[in-house]
């Protein structure tokens, strides 16, 4: 269906900076990183390896999973939400480019 933002208010915003560069055992980094990696076209375009090839998504060589959560389905949901908010393909691509850069910089 069609939709749009009717209203919004953000009182507090917390970005866990340390979470981007270091995760603990059994933890995941920001979910969008894992979700993005399920989209083959984006992975190919930005030459992204799978999660095991990205230091910031692994802890001691292991990638944590969330039981009952499909990163493929969640990514599709994110894309649909961005479309509802009016973000065109070019704007979405810019977001994916920035996220890919963050992921790749994590291996530097």
C-alpha cells in the first residue's frame, strides 16, 4: 500500500560508536550491516565479502545470528519502508554506498 510519515518526534538519539568497531562474543553489530549483505546486487556493486570477511561483523571468526530473524526479509522490509518514505532508488543507493564504505573501512 501507500503511506507516508504523518509526524515524528525524536527526543533522544544514541549511536553506540564503540559498537561499530568492536563487538563482543555472541553480539551483532548494527543489523542493517548483516541485512545489506544479503542483497547480492549491492554486495557485487560495492565488492563486499560475506560477513565472515568483515572484521567488524565477526568475533573470533564467528558471526552471530538471531534465532527466528531473517536478514533477507528484514532488508526487504527496510527497502519498502524507505520507498514509503519517498526515497528514490538513487537515494537508497547512496545509503548503501555509505554503509558499504563503513563495512570496508572496518578491515583497514
